[in-house]
C-alpha cells in the first residue's frame, strides 16, 4: 500500500465516505504501524492521551459518524494533527502493508513436536494436535488457535496478552506456563496451570486459575468448573512418561491410541470399566500391554496388524 493510497483512505475516513472494507484496511495499517513504532510516535503515556483527546475532538467536529476506539487509532491518523511521523516513515522506509503470515503445525497420532514462537514462547505439542499462529506477533495481543493438547511456557510481555483460542474457550495470560487439553472429539476443554495466573473464559463465564488449579469447560452444559490438581502428574507426557491414576481402562486405551498411533478393538464392554494405576517411561507398546494383562487377569491381546490391536476377555479389579 502506497503513501497516496493511505492518504486517500484517511480523507474518506474523515468525510464519512469510506467503505467497511476500506476502513478495515486502514485500521489494520494503523494498528500494525503503531505496535511497531509507538515509542517514536508518543513521548509518554500522557502525551498519547493528549493526542487521543485532540484527535477525537477534531474528528467529531467534522460531524463524521462515531470514530474507531482510540486504542485502534495509530500513527497515520496522528499525522492529521501535526505529528508528521507517517510522512517521515513513508519517505525513509517506504512502509508497505504486508499480509499476516499464518503458520499451521500438526502432529499425527504417536508424534510430538516442540516449537518456539516468534515472541520466545515455547510450545510442546502432544500427539494428534494442531496449532495455528502468526509468523510474527505484530498486533497488541498474541493469538494462537489450538485443537488437541499442548503445554505453553509463555514469554512475558505485559503489553501483549497471549491468547489461546480453543473453540468456545479463550485462555489469556501475560507470561506463565500451563497445559491446554482441547481435543475436538472430547466433551471438555481442560486448562491446567503450572506457574503464574491464567484467565479461562467462554461467552457465559470466566474464571481465574492459579498454580495447580484446573479449569474445565463442558461443551454441552457450557459451564466452567475449577479444581485442585497435581500439575506434575498431568505433565508427565512432556517427558515421555504416561501416568494413569485410577483411570478407567477405556481412558487408558484412548491415551495409548494417541500416544502410539494405533487402534484398539474391544470385544467386551467390561474391559473398559476396569481401573488402572501405573506409570510408563518411554516404554514400547508391547511392554505396556504385557503389564496391563499381568495386572488385570482375564484379559488378553492380539496384534491384528501393526496399527490394530484386539483386546479379549473379561477383567476383574
């Protein structure tokens, strides 16, 4: 976008002839320009407030329809009241509005992935998960989208909240570490905090979580609940450890399917109702299955092929 094009949009904005599409383009340009150069535009917070008040008075005087919120008005509009900053930017740097580059990373069942985002945030992506994020965080907030499970160690930035969108739920932090479990086939979204403070919000409710607290959003009832939890046990997956604490075998099998990329066929519903407490540290799947059938007498297994396993029999707790 050239300097003349920006000036034309600014004129249309002030005389009320700008279209919604053009207004969105101008707002996005203003927003991104200021996010990169606000220290050069404003001397201090008091100066920013003064500029904002004068800008509002000037535009309202023009009898234009209600203006954008001041938080979204940036250096290009400030030029109209004498800063002269944008003209300098165009002349010296030939600023061009570039599209935001979105990156998508996914893991198959049985795979995991470690990422470092542009702001320094570390992400540990569990099996069968997908994360979407911008190549650069240029706005006043850092937004990513997650389907599946991931642990986030968020780089602190008080000016740019970090937001994870998981369907109907948004998790907001400034700098902390926490786990988000939001597989699309699950009826729940679970957020568990390791350090810092996290806000979990839906349209109906929001809660704040502290270390060793878990917030659970129920997709059917739309409710959010909170409880204490052992975060260390929940995060074993990051280190290659599978931990089950009095878990139903149906849950155990779901975890093993994600972990090893296999499918279980169960010929007796009773098997899924058994309970298991165990930890496995980077074990082969066959070793885990041997452990389970040893602990739960009456169950046997058979590999139908490399990706499909049949469980037979009846177990007793």
